[in-house]
């Protein structure tokens, strides 16, 4: 490495100053911007904040004046440095470093003020950053960070607009699950622990624009359209992927035969693979794309369903038992666990878990669900969490006390009949 090159922070910025005659200086006159030089841009602004961050007693009105005056001067310094740089790459590097530094100072104030995004100094500094972005919009990198206060303000604006869009779809009776999935991007932008950048801001704006322009005529079109839009925009949040798999699984379970299910999975796979992309990059770069995840999940689901017959028997599929025993306070998990204990003691007989699950599904319902699938029952047969088992213990104790007189009667009757039993011949 050349001796006159100095490293600062994460990268080296080199820029050329022009001579008084506006001609480029020679190579030997090239200035390498070092850490000390860069600090002069932000040092005064940071030093003004220090007493506040240390909770020292200050004159708030004077602090506001000093801070906003220095923020305006910092904007001028940044502009001056950018104009002194000839190389486009180095210009972009300096600009984005400057935006990161302003974000850092803004975040320090925001955290200190316990996330008060209405503070006048925070708002002034964000306006300063907005002015710089407007001046040099072509130089903003997709990974340039935003202040936390910016995310809070804009995240709330997006959620408010989403509420208006959601209310315009009220007539279609969309499920809470679908509406929650559609709002995931806005909640992530506002509250996620993950870092949000310029890329996410432009992504959210495009997503909102698509939502405004959507025109549907029924519930199915909205559900399908929202999922398709988020997949095409590569919104790869794990919670959204789970939503998609549950929607697909729920639909497949309504089909009567294995052949119908396998055909439909092929069709869904084809439709997903043919979706054109609306985003160059995934929303989160640490996870696989939503499309890749779903195609992989479909392969595994198809393989599983091809090996196992998940179709319920015709008796259970074609009719609904009108005389189900309703457990008024028990959940599906508690019902399943209770009957599994009876089966383990041979009070109920069954050959396979599938058969027991079908019997429970056909003959029982909970306080909140009049019908649940046998596979749902099968997944809850082995729960033994204390909170889940407590109501079962109370039920068994009550039944035991209620049946005590009967036990005593049969015990006496057994004793009375003993002399009449046939004696064993020796």
C-alpha cells in the first residue's frame, strides 16, 4: 500500500482539489481524505449533542438554536466536499458515509429521548438529510441507512394509509389472517430489529403504490392478488412464507382424493414459477427468496402426500355428525390429550393414530370450533403442558367424586352376591 494512503473507518476516500486556474492537480498533489479530515464535518454537531446525551443540565432553547444552526452548516460542509470530488465512485462513497453519520447522530438523540419522533431537533436533522437526498438522489446507495425516527414516522404513515385501503375492502369480508399478512411489510419497516435502508424505503413505496392501484371484485381475487404481489416483490419474511403454506394446505385439505391434491400442487407450482419478478433483490438478504422457499416446500409437501393417504374416510368426509359431544371449556388440544389417555388404558380401542384422530374429530367439538380436521387432532395427542392438563385433572376429580356412591353400591352388591357364585370344582 502506498505510504500516503490513509485508512479511515471502513474505506478510503480519495478526492482531487482543483488549482486556482480550475485545472486538475498533479498526482502528487492529490489529497487523500483521512479520518481526521472527515471528522471535521461532523465533530461540532456531535459535540453539541454530548451534554444532552450525558443528561447534563442545559438551556434547551439555546441548545435548539445551536444544534439547528450547526446542522445547517454541516449540510453546507457536506455539499462543499461533494463538489470538490471529481470521481463519481468516491463522490457516492463520501455522500453515503455522510448520510450514515447523520443517521447515527439522529439515532443517539432518538434513543436518549425515549423514541420521541416529534422532537424539533430530530425533525430538523431529518429535514437536513432529506434536502441532501433531493440534491444528490442519484448518489444514494440502496444500503444507505435511515434514522430510527424516520422509520417510526413513515411506518405510522404507511399503516394509516393501509387502514384506509383495508376499510375500502370491507365488503369482501377478508379474513384477519390475510389482512395481517398484507400489513407485514409496514410493520417490519416500523418495528423490525433488522436494519432498514433506502432499498426498503423504495420497496415499501412501490408496494403501497400497487395496493392503491389494485381493483378487485371478490374475496378470492384479493387473497390471491395480495399473495401474488408479495411473492413477485420477493417479500421473504418467514411469517409471510408460513401464511402462504397454510393457505395452500388449507385448500388442499378440502380436496377429496390424493390425485386431486397432487394435480393441484403441480398447478400451484407452475403458477408460482411463472410469476415475473417486481424486485431485483429480496426484502431480506439473509433468507432465500419467497418463490424459492415455496417451490421447495411444495416439492416436500407433494412427496409427503404421495406417500401417505391424507384423505379422511368417506364417512367422515361426506357427513357431519349432528350429535357431537361439545366440550364447553376445553380446547382441541385438551380433548385430544384426554381421549389419548383413555385409549392408552384400553378404554377406547383403535388400530392406528389416524383412526383415533378420526373418531375424535367426528364425535367431538370444542367451545370455539365445531369442526376440526383429524390431522389437527393427531398433532395435539401428546401435549402434556401443565396449563393444558389442569382442566382435565379438575374434570377427572369431579367425575370421581360424583361416581363414588355408584362404586360403593357395586362393592356392596358384589359382596352380597359372592355366596351365590358357582364354587370352583376341585
